[in-house]
C-alpha cells in the first residue's frame, strides 16, 4: 500500500506542475484559429513570432468549422484572430455578428474594392482562382484531352472520375457553386451540377483533398483552388496539370479578421498588419498564393488573376446567399 | 411476476434502501458524488443538445424532426448507419468469438501471438484503417496495383470498404469482452458434461455458448454502438454512402446548423438505446454466476484435427489481414510521396517530431491525467451497479453507458454549449479536454467491470460485510482486487481512447492544448497520406510504451500479484 501511495502522490505532483500553471491564461499570447494548411500556417506564424516576439497559440480547422466554433464560443471568445478562408465565409461571420472592424494602415494603400470588407470587418491577404487539377497519367493512358471548360466535365469518359468537396463544408466548393450560379443563372447551374454529380466519384470535406486524390490516381480530375493544385499537386511531384474553364471561373479573396470580444485585440491588429507586409506576403510563395501587396514577390508558375478568365465574382452576394444555396444544393443533389 | 408487481416491489424497497444507505455515509457520499459528476458531464451537455433541438421559440416542438425526416439526405444516412452497424456488429462479434474461443478452448499453437494480434486493432488511431485501405486497395494501392496489376478494381469507397475497416477495428472490442468471460467460465461445468457423455460439439452448444451469451450480447452492443458512432473511417471511406455520425458533424460544422446536427444525433441515439435495453432485458434473465472464487486449472481443449486446423487456419488468415493493414501504414510512413515517389525517407518523422511535437506532448500529458481517474470511476460505477441497491441505480447505469451511444461530435458541441458560460467556464482549459476524455469512454470501463463482477459470486463480498467491513473497505480490499483484470482493461482502454480520440475533442481543443489526432485530421484532410501514417505510427508506439508502463506500475502496487483470470494477459502482451 505504501508504494501505491508514493505512485499516486507522484502522479498528483506531475499533474500539479504541468497542468496547474496553465489553467489560467498567459497574458502576452495571441490566440487564433486558422483555416490554412497546418504545414503552411506554421511557416507564417513562426515568422511572425520571430519578427514581433509575440507568442501565438493556434488551432487549425476548416473555414466552416471556425465559423461554427466562433458561434458556439460567442459568449466567451477564446481567440482574437480568424486567419484564412474565403471572404464569403467571413461575410457570413460578419452577418452573425462575430467580427469587429479593423482598418490596417499597412493594407490601406492597396486594399481596394472587393479586396476587403466595405466597413473593414475582414481584410483580404491573398488571391486564388478555381481550376481543375488533372492526373496526367490518366489522360495520356486514355488519350483524352484535358478539360478546358465547365461543359467538358460532363463528358461520359469522366464518369466517377471527378472529385470536389461538399459545398457546405468547404469554401472551395461553395465558391465553385456560387461561381456556377453567377455564370449560368440559378436553375441552369443546378441542372448542370445534377449532371456533374453522375461524374463525381465522391465528395470530400476539405477543398484541397481532391488534388492529392487526383495525384494518387484515385480520380482523374479534382476541382480546387489554383494554389492548392500547384502546392499540393505539381510542386510535390504528383503527375498533376492544372487547367481553367474557358467560360470563366470564380476566385477567392483569402481573408483574416478580428474576433469580437477576443482576448487580445491589440496583438490581433499587429498580426493583421504583419500579414499584409511585404515580408509576410513574400512568404506565401511556398504555397503559390497570389499576394495582394503589389510589392511582394509572386512564386514562379503561380496562377495570377491575369492568367485566367475570371467572372465578375460577387462574394458579398455569395456570402449572403450561402445558407439558401447550400440548402437547395442538398435538396437537389441529395447528399 | 408481472411488471406492475415488480414495480410495486421496487417502490417498497426504496425506504429500506435509503435506510441502509444512511447507515453507510461513505457509500452515500460516493453515490452522490458519482451521480453529480455523471449529471454535470454527461447529462447536462446532452440536455443542452436536447434543448437546442426541441425548443422552438421557448416552446417544446418536434418540428425539427419532421423537417429532418422529410429530407432524403437525412433519411438515407439513418438507413446506412443502421445497416452498417448491424453488419459490423455481427461480423465483428463472430470474428471476436472465433479468436476468443480458439485461444481459450482449442488446442492450437501460437496462442500468445494470436492474442496480441486480436487485441492490437484496439489501439488503431482514427482514420488509420481507412488510410491503410487506400494504401492497399486504392487505385495506386499496394495490392491493386503491384500484386493484382489492376485486374480487379476494388470499390473501397462505400459500404464494403467501411464494413471491412470497421470490422477489423472493432472486432477487438468483442474479442476482449468474450475472452475475459470465456476464460472465467468454470471448466468444471464443461468437464462434467463431457464426463456425462456429451460430445464436444454438444458441450459447446449447451454449456459454453449459453454461458457466454451475456458476453456475446455485450459484445454485439458495444460493437454496434462503436460502429454507429464511428467518425474517422466514414470521414475518409464513406464516399457516397453517407453515414449519420459524419452527417451530423457535417451539418454542424459545414452548415452552421447546430440544431439540425443535434437532432440527427438524437436520431442516432434511439437505435443505441434500443440495443441497450434489449441487452439488459435479455441478459438479466440468464444466470451466469460460475466463478466461485476458487481457481481452476484444467480446461477442455478442442483437439479434433479438423476443428483444430480449420480454426487455426481462420485465425492465421485474419491475423494476416491485420498484419497487412498495419504493415502498410508502417511502410507508408517512410514513403516520400505515395503514388508518385516511392523512395524511402525519414522526412515524415522529422515533420512529426518538429511540427507535431507540441501535439504529442499535450496528448501524452492530458491522457495520463485522465486515464487513472476514468479507470477508478468506472470501477466504482460498476461496483455500485452490480452490488448495491439504491433508488435511481438503473438510471445511473444508463447514464454511464449513454456516452457510448452519443456521437462524439455532439458530446463536443454539448460541452461547448454547457461549459462556455457561468457557472462553469471551462473552454480553452486543459480541464475540459480531460473531462471529455474521462466521460467519453467511461462506458467501456463500466461495461467490462459489470461483466466481470457479474461473474463473481457476491457471497465473497457478503462474507466480508458479515465480518464487519463496511462498503468502502469491502470495495477496496475484496472487490477491487477481484476485478483487477477489468480495472486493467479499463485503464488501458481509456488511455488508448484518449490517445486516439477525435470526434468529441475536436470541439474543445484550443491553441494552448492540442492533440495528435487533430494533427492527423489535418494531414488526412489535406490527403498527406504518408504524414498521417507517420503520426499514426507515433501514436501506436506511445500507446505501447504507456501500456507497458501501466502494467509495470500496477505490478509494483500489487507486489507482483498473480492475476486469477489471466485476462490482463491480453493487455500485458500488447
């Protein structure tokens, strides 16, 4: 029995030493949720910590999860910054009253028009367009032409060979849905997706997962953002070639924002300022994101806005119609 | 006795029960504390979910359900989940029984090895089996590409893929339950039947099987609930075969529709509760007290060559399949880029120990705090349920087993709803993760404890009470040592579950406290298969180390106590 008492007290000691101090929260730490890839987020956040000597504690979640989480925590917000995700998600967040405005002096010279919220509730920091990540082996082996339009995706030879995420979990897929609606009109867009559905092998939760799946040959075509196609496909060594629809494609303005009632608003503002600086925007070359700061370097081979035909994508409309479009999509597609 | 008569008898018993309790303040305080914890950390979060789904503008309303059930995309997952749950529980229990029976009753070689292999899948990190299924049978898979050269195209996304990976993951639960009980069944009964001229088949059918029935029922119940609540595998492999647990998650996470997600989860609760009640009613009619407290060594062996070798072959085949799945993960974790560049590299592990180090540290710390608390609490609950009589006992049992049936996602959301506002503000702390760990999987410990205790004749404890010991002394000195095997498996289960938890904790992790499984989810969501494989291997290694440590510590405490039922062997050997 003596020994058991020793072990129990040792155990209690360990708990006390490790857990005790952290029950309360440290003061000069910035807390954030990020929707960026964890490997990528780590690069930026560590650079920020090095530059500013501010510590950051962060959790990675998909943009939809961040939104749900912020809603659930709204009475006792745990983080100060929401870092990354398409602007439409932030517009939905603003509608829920989860954000507070901040106009960054660093971004003021170049953040114009749709690159930020009209009242500065969210701030854009990169650009990316929707495209197709194609497995080159599949196309060579079957002697097929790469898809270069939305209509191409309906071809019977792609049956059960295309993948995309659920529009209700992924910003990528919702952007695609909103793009199609804005491009074709609502009824035709849903007719189109109904036909597309028979070519879809399966839906993912994460928008960029289909790129790797295409790389692995599980599917032939993944519909995703241009930077994900490059960062997760081509540049990693997968046999992936990106193409873009000739009818025009949608895009995202990747954003970040201050959370209403967050514990460290001042540190959060510093983070937003830093994210817009040339130094931070240069770093995004590792992920082929297109920086919004005109002085920042663009990665070689990255897809710029001028490289593809863009539609006049209305993210404000997309954010405001998010719930309705998704509900309709689920009714019609049944997934 | 009719039901009403029994109910009247129960009511009549209440005053005497209360009187008995008042005479034992320790027991009374214990019961009150346990119930308080169960209420706060299981009932309250669930209540919040119920409140959310049934309340409409301050009034009780069923509108959410008629809305849910009117939609095809909600009805289909319900049917899918039930079909899958039934298929997995039957197949999983069958395989678990084959292993347990082979090891306890059949004269085959390599028992230790089979025992290890049958318990091994318990420690499978979430997503791991599905990941392995893709590495093996996907289009670039080891089996489909290199061995079969694309002759057969496997359809791993959907029902069959899920059936295989869930069966391979959850049959271990059935095995552990059945192994403990088959081991504990007194062989004297079987010997007696043999002596009286029964054939070995007859002994199996009329002695072994009926005695094992409660355990089989428990096993089916456990596997069914696990399959229903499984989140990791359907996340990856469901394809277009939508499953209720992930659908509830997607509804909450993707649609920002907590109300709809909560209601889906309540739909998911109903079949689990039905299974639970069925099992209780069925089991309670069988008497299975076979352990008298005296150890018995002799054990009959099935030694007819045909039976022996066919069972041996089956075990070998199943073991081979498990080997293949785990081996693939190990191999995959060293591959540079699966499907494109198969050179071997340590890069994935470098990533795990640099980017992932914080995750590993937190996971280990939080798990080792939660494990002993959960283990002891589970044994106390099991003891109270089986041995004591007090008002509200059935309810307490139901509540403690309830967590098993609720999808983790909903527990997570429930915790956020319940503990993000005064009086109990816990979000962002280590405490909330530890609490999820403890109460999320307490059912397993309680279930094992109950199964074990029901096998032990209460007269041993009665003797202790007759000699003047009170409930707490009897529990500590008599009951606890006798259910040490169950306590071990409770500890080990909890630790493993903590290390591999995902669906509930994903909602309560914070920047300060993070978990390996969240890192795996990140890797999997981004389809970094090799990285996820490396994380999975690291989890497995740490679990093995910790299990060894638990065993070592407990041996120290017990001064090398020899375990009567040898059940802990299962855990010793993993």
